[in-house]
C-alpha cells in the first residue's frame, strides 16, 4: 500500500488523514472512500495510455464541512495532525510527489526546507478563513 491512513483516537474508525506517495504507485490508488466529500486518487499512467473523452453530469450533491488536499510540488514540509478534540495525534513528513488529504480533525504545516511549493485543493464554495476555519490552541 502506498498510503498512510490516520484514524481518530477519540472517535474510533473516523478517518482523519490519508497520505499518498506517488513514487510508489503502479496503477490507481484511491485515498478517499466513496462517502468522503473530497475524492482523491493517484494514478500511474503508462506511455501511450489514453483516457477516453468524457464529461461529467450535473449531479446534485449536498455536503456539510470542508475537506482539503495538498500536493507537494517541491520542498519539504512537516504536518502536525490534530484529533477531533484538538490534541496532537501525529507528525508527518511530506516531500515532492506526496499528497495529504484531511477529512476530519485539524492540521498545520511547517516548511523544513529553504522553501516549498504546494497545490491546495478543497471543496467549495470557499467563503474565507473567518467562516471556514477555527484556530487550535496549543
């Protein structure tokens, strides 16, 4: 398996985070279960592979909450993972080609290289930090 899964200690079986390492993938690996708001997969495509042209239907979805994913392009990061009660649960090192998805709980990042470049993806619409997040006091 090319992913790490972190579950809550407070609420057993509640998935907080998945981490994918693209350097280990030989096919398709889904990080998200079908019930998650944010669907994240990593797919290794061999040379000359073609994905047939397609478009997506306007399917109505009703979701509550925010989930985020970050893809590290360059640099090194340390991610602190917080459980649903705001206690520090795990510390993860992230490097180029890795993707961390947060489903529940909290997080913060510290850049441990000279700099870093990441993609951030979250479900929307996004109304700004004052409506979307709350601080964790540590």
